[in-house]
C-alpha cells in the first residue's frame, strides 16, 4: 500500500501538466524581470489614474499573475483542491494519534539505559506532531479553492511551522542515523561519550536551527489577493521582486542545503557504513539490516522527490523564469507528511529488532551474542 502512494502522486502530477497545457491562451502580457520566487511569481497591483482598485472584501495587497501562468491551473486544478488536502487528512488521521501515543510511550522510558535514543525519538515525534497539526488550516485552504480566510498572522505561523518541521524531522533522522553509525563503527568512542547529554544538546541545536529557519517566514507577508482568480493565497504566490521579499531567495536555497542535502548525505553514508560493518561481523544481522534498509528506503522515497523538485525549480527559475515545477513540488511535499505519520511505526519496528543504540556491538571480528530483544 505504501508503494502505491508515490506512484499515485506521480500519475496525478501528469494530470497537472495536461491541465496547464490546456489552460494556455494566446494572449501575451509583459512579465516583470527579476522575479525569482520559490513559489509562483506575482507582481504587486499598482493603483494610478488609469486603473481602479478591484472591489474585494479583504484588505490584503493585490497581485497580478498572467492568465497563462501555471498558478491558474494549480489553483483551480484537482491536485491542489482535492488530492493535496485529502493526502493531508490521511496523514493527520494516522499520524496525530500515533505520534501522540509514541510521545506517551517514550516518556515512560525516560531514565532507562537507552535514554539518549528515547530523547532523539521524542524530539522526532514532537516535530512530526507539530507538522501534522499545522496541516489543519491548510486542508481548509485547499478545499476552499486555495482561498485563505484566517488572516495574515495565521498564514505566517502555519507556513513557518510547516516548512520548519519538515526540515526539523529530516535533521533529527540524520542525527539518529549518525548515532547508530558511531555505535556500530566506533564502539569504543561510543561507550566513552556522554550520550544523554549529547542527545539533549543535539535536540537543542536542532530546535535553534528550526527557530532560525522560521524567523524569515514570520517577518514577511505571506498572504496576497490574486486579482484574476479572486482568491487570497497563502505563501503560494509572492512578489519576490519587492525589497521585503528578495532576501528569501538565498535564504531558501540555504535551507535546501542545510535542511535536506546535508541530512540526506549523512543518512546515506551512515546507512551504507552500518550495513557494511554488520556484514563483516560473524553474527547474523540480516533481520536488523533488512529493517534498517526498509527505514532508509522510506526516508528516501518520502524526502528525495521534494528535495529534487525544489532544486530543479530554482534551476528552471534562474535559467528560463519557468515556475511550473512549484505545483509538482507542493505535491511531493505530501510525501514528507506521510513520513511523519510513518515514523512512530518505524520507531516501534526498530526497537523490536535489536537493543537501542546497538550497544551489543563491541569488537568486530569476535563472535558476538545475539542482540538483546526489547
């Protein structure tokens, strides 16, 4: 069933492309240069003696988009108004109770020998729970035709929590992978470490990075009225040619590197090294290797598409000014939400395979006992 979700989303991305091509018109309008957003591009509506301000019930600033821009197909299409919110609802129904349960379950295990691992998994569960809770207002937003009705402050807060916790989860998973790597490959160093203290400081650093990541999103306006569509979008259309928004481009590129590329490379290296060194042992670690590989594959499937599309979106913007990949990126981000609802089950699965921290690894090349069951 888990394998069907990415395939279904990919198929629906193709529908988005067909919709976009069908919505192209022959009318050409001048597009302002220098507009390089992560989101769809827009330009502020300027009122002068030759035009009049359209009548809208909201006081949000107005944005122009071209009628042939992909934002039109995305805003009115089935992907953003049905598929994305339904995916969020599914992730919330599974992830919120399971992460709440894992928080209560792990809290009871504080003070045990594996407390450092418990702290890291508590941090992951808390981050996943905040991410899933932030989806509630976005579900209404998408079902309402991508029309935000909850005000500017709520838009900023939900956007910050959403993207901040996506990167927070990826960084925590990388820390867990790195901890497992040290336990297996550097067992003597691992035993000398003050593991609980190190785990606490690791979580604090991760949350400090989370705070640094969300501050820019909280400082700039995120909600704008799109004049041609008659809706108020939240984060999806921004005038990044304006001075208040232009710093967001390098900031978001940095987030991609620190929040995705670095954790992804750490997870790859740690997983390969752990599997290799376990393979050199005289014990049969195949059950653990299979579970560890499954967890790694799920991480790759859930995070890699959004990371690739995010980077590809920037490349196309810089090279040709084409922003149509943003709609695909928004669909791929749904997979990150699915990972948040799968984390509690993966945590329980790993805990049943072997003792946390893999402390049963000592000297390689010497016959070892079977891992202690939890």
